[in-house]
C-alpha cells in the first residue's frame, strides 16, 4: 500500500460563501485543530498503469481514505514548511525523507480553497478536515505490519494498515 504523510486542518467554524476572498488571518482564525494524517493510496483498477487520466480522476486519483492522527503541539506556530519524515517498522527505517510541503506551507492551499469555494457559493463547514499535500510523496509500506510514521519534532502516527 502507499501512504502520503500530510498535515490536516480541522475547521472550528464555517467559512461561508461570500463575494470576497478570505484573508490568511480569517482562515487561521477558523482552524480549530492541526493534525498529523496519512492519505491512503491505492487504485481500484487491476492495471492502474493502463488507465486514462479521466479514469484516474474517476478513481479519486488513487485516494482510498484518510487516517486522521493526533493533534500536535504548536499547531500553526510549528514549522510546517518542512521537517524530516521517517517510516519505521520492526525497529528499522523503511523510508527517510527531508520532507517539504509542495506549496511552501500547508496553509496557502487552504486559504486558496476557502476563497475559491466561497466564491462558488459553497464555502467550508465547521468540522471539515482539509489536507493540502504530501511532505514526502507516495511511500510504499507493508500491509499488516506495525508502522510508526514520524513527522520530525511534531509527533508520530502508529498504525497497522490492512488490505
């Protein structure tokens, strides 16, 4: 299975539709929690390499789900631009990356999304969990094995994935 280590924001209040874009300060004020998460990736197709781009989109771009991990200390005050990402199993390191957010900081895409959806008369509701990109790309990990995914000094997720 493949995973993508990400940071997620849980909204504590609505960001409703409106004509004007949301400011970074307004979006920050709407965030109730900042969490460690794993996006779970897998294709529903028997031969994912043979499918067209529209079929990949229909497959939710390989998204199988989201494992929501713990809230971490510091929230938006923590250094979210980058940190080392390690995946460990059975006392050995499977992956180690100098993780970087693909947009420089995970708040940037959330501000864009809030503004875009507001102007589409949709908005974002309190309780919504938003992820904005992987810090280490898609990492292949074994199924049925206890894993620890470390997000630098922010914390870790302990998980056993099942197929």
